[in-house]
């Protein structure tokens, strides 16, 4: 094998941060280092170091605080410091992989990479400014149009772009990115979920702790974000409130956690409980203790984001109940592999009916659980993602 160039990832968060992008980047960077690649990461923090073969360059303390203005200022500080670090570090032939935290990071890094003769491969976890425009409405869309033009220019300058699914790939195609530059590599489930734990043992321990031994548990686990849909779930919980065996759990945190808690309390949903965020090491127990998992997405976001929790549910071997665009990629994947069901936003009656069916039909539940695990092993393991990344990076490897 020829000597590999350096691969330099840029993202605001990295180990020991627990955000999803931090965990994904840590997995990939350390996996590439084990394979012999020279890997560097530029992220916020105060102590630069080498960990598990990855050289970590810290740009300074992350000063994130509540409020959009504070967040924007923090993003600007990190982007400026990251570009300065990259300018000092880059050599001709290096491969630079910016993520999307902050959302405009890729645009800033593009100039630095071009000046140093480096290959640029953005790794798009979500697509901005379309997300912001969709969230804030038509006036925001017009105001953000110049930013979109700059973003598209940066995309076209990239050697390749990594997206998480075919729906996201279509967005890039619609913006004029050549198909041959687009590489689809799904995010993977945490490696802790790769080896199935004994279901009986996990269920007994965690369900006992939750006092849910005799319940059929429907869970939403992870970030309660602005692009996720919860009204349909709350309506379904309301329809099932008198069915004592069925219990809903929200496990996690995020910008809409308090909103969901407030709405559940207002409707007196005694069959719905909110629990704190689970650390990564506890995910196998937490995910496998539930009987089915919810994955949700608001209409209009299907081609802009890809819920990473989908892979974790598949790895846990549990049916997926997806609430969102039924014509989108996740819905069609669930139908194709028979690993759950897709429900249109607002159709709480159908969601409640599907939950009743799963709770009352052990054969159906086992079939969909097994199909979910099979799909994970076929498409969503960390090893498969690492191999795809190695293939992509290998295409852009140069010597000297």
C-alpha cells in the first residue's frame, strides 16, 4: 500500500463530546487510524493531543450558550480558528473533510483547501441553508439565497461529497452537483450495538428499573430536535391512554424536550414518560428494552436530513415506527425490508392501530424485529461505512 496522505477532519465537536456528530467522527477517525491512515481532527477544546492514533488540534474553548445570537457568534469564532489551524497544517495532497457543524463550515474551508492544493470532501450531515429557510419561512428563504449560491459554488469545487442517503443526494443533484461527485454513505449505529445482548437479560434488568416489566414499550430515543415530529405521537398516546399495557417513553434531550414534556402534562398523558439522555455505553440496554421505536421527521425535511437514530433502532433489532413523509427514503426502506411501518404526519389513528397490532401479535413483532436486525447487518454497520470511506479516500490519495 502506498503511503497515504493525511486526512484532516474539521468539526466543532469531537471526543469526549457526546453529540451525534462527535461520536460518528470519533468512530471514523479512529477506524481510519487503525487502518494505517494518517488522521488529524480540528475541533473546539483546550488541549491538543493524540488519542488512538488520531492527532487532535483544539481551537479553543467551545463558548456555546443558549440563544441564537450566542450560537452564531460561537460558530464564527470556531470557523475562524479552524481555518487558521488548517492553513498552518495543510500540505499539498492532503484530504480535508469538513462536517456541517457549524453549517457554513464547508464554505470557509473550501478556500483554504484550494489555496493549499488539498482535496476537499465535505461530509454533509444536514443541508443548510435550506433547513433554516424551511424553518423560518419564505422571507428567510429570500434572505439566505446568496448563502445558498456560495454553498453551491463550494460544492462544485469539492473533489467529492458524502451524503447520508439517496434523498439527500437528490438535493445535491437538483443544485447542479455532478452525480459522479456524490457518494452515499449512511451513518452507522454505535459499535456497542453490534453484538446483540441477550434480550431476556436486558429486558429484565432495564424494564425492572423502569417499572415496565409487563408493558409493551414504544420509545423515542435521542435528540428531540426542531426537524422532528411529535404531535402525531402525542395524539396516538392520547388514543391509547386507556390501554394499560402500552407505555410511551421519550428518552433523551434537545430543543423540544421541554415542549413535549409540557404538552404531555397538559393532556395528562399518564401513559407517557420522559427520561434523561442515555450515555452511549447504556444504549444497548436502553434501546433493546423497548419493544418498538419511533423515528420522526417533519414534512419538507426528507431531502435535507437523515435521522441517525434509524440505524440504532435497526441494530437493536426492534420494529421501526416512522412518522413523516411516506414517499421518502426511510419510509420506502421500511416497506421494502418489512422492518416496521411508515405513518403519514397527522395520522395518529393509524399509528395507534399499528402499535396495538404489534402489542398483540408476537409473531409479527418477532418478524419485524428480525428484519430490522438483518437490514442493520447488511447496510448500517460501522465496518461497512469504514470500508466505503476507505474506498472513497483511496480514489483521492496522492503521493507527495
